[in-house]
């Protein structure tokens, strides 16, 4: 496929997963990467237009995932800028991908630089779920070796002043889970105080979960976290996105109840749980 044919295939949402166009884009990665970044740049210039519910534009979704798959560091700034848009614009543009894909895309495109991820975390005007995804991306950076566990925990510790977000926000809940993932022993005092001040909601994560995890082996806990992060990587782009509910799935003549199907079903259920965190559904994933 020619570059223009690939881009045209991505442009309009018609319920069909563009497998052939994705394969062609991967085969012509170097040629098409500037165009994919350009798609996101254009959306950033006029986000309200592309966020309109009547707009069936979908190229930015394919570009977002492909650039994450490519680990394209040249796309990192525009991705952070899109995630930093105020109000619910990021949700209207990226929908469920904010909670399902943004953490790993931020990680894969950062090129080892975590400064802009931190910037998004600290941006009080940014959409709260984008900030939460940035918090997750920073914990993933420890696994990837882009930052030390101590460095990230020290940064997290400074985020419990209470001024970081509104009382109704889930910012501190997400922060608490990220600390839990990195083994919370050094920050237990800060965690306890955050519960006392109502910054962390027990319905989201209980304090007892922190005390219980400290009874487990630290190395084993961190290894489990590493495995979880690895599973979130976009190593097979078709496996990652072809099953999305927005795409019409091919009919099967007979059901097959294999372990593979069971794993896929579990993945779908996991994805559905993630989408509940997003206040708005992707306008293309209706």
C-alpha cells in the first residue's frame, strides 16, 4: 500500500479494524512516522473539532497506538500535549485509551526522559485520568530502568500535600496504588497520614493492603509488578487493539473453548474494568 492509501484507510471510523493498513504502516515505518506525528499535531491544533461527537475521524487513534508500538520518542511531546488538554477534551479524543493505553504509550515514547511525564502529573489543569496514567507511566519507568525506585518514590512522597487535586478526584487513590506497586515500605508514614486526612479513599484501596504487602517478599512483589508491566507493552499491535469493542469482529462458524480463548476473554473483562475509570467513552467506541 502507498502511504496515502494507508493514511486514508485510517481516517474514517467504519467499524472495520484496518489490519492490512497497520501491517503496511509497520512495513513502511520510517516513511510513515512523520505523517503519524503530523496527525496528532493537527488534532492538537484544533482539538474541539476532532472531539465533536459527530466527527468520525479515527486516524489519531491508529497514530497514537502505532507510535507507541514503534517506541517513537519524536511523538512523546505531542502525546503529552494532547493528554495535557484541559477539561474532558482528552477523554473525547482518546476515550478508553487514556486508562487502557496512555500509561504504556507514555513510557514507550519517552526515550528514557521522564521530565514531561512528571510535568503532566503536576499539571492541575490536565484531565485527572491523564494525570493518573502519567503516575502509572512513572512507576513503569522504574521497571524499564529509566528511573530508580527510590527516585520515583521520593517524587511520589511530595504529592500528598492535598493541594494536588480536588477532593473528588481519584488522583491520590491512583498515586497510592502506584506506591503499592513499587513496595511501599519507605512511605508508610505518608500513606497513613493520607488516609487520616481523607486523601485516599478506602473504597479504592484499603490501608490494610499496604500493611499486608509488607509481610511479603519485596523482590517477589517487584518481580510480579515487572511481569504485569511487560504484559501491558504493545508487543503485538493486532493482539493489543483488534478486539476493541468498536471494531466489528469476524463471525466464527463454531465456538472454540480453548485456553487461548479463555485468556482473551479475561483480557476483555480486564479492559472493561479499565474503561469504568474513564468518565467518557471514546466517541468512536460506542
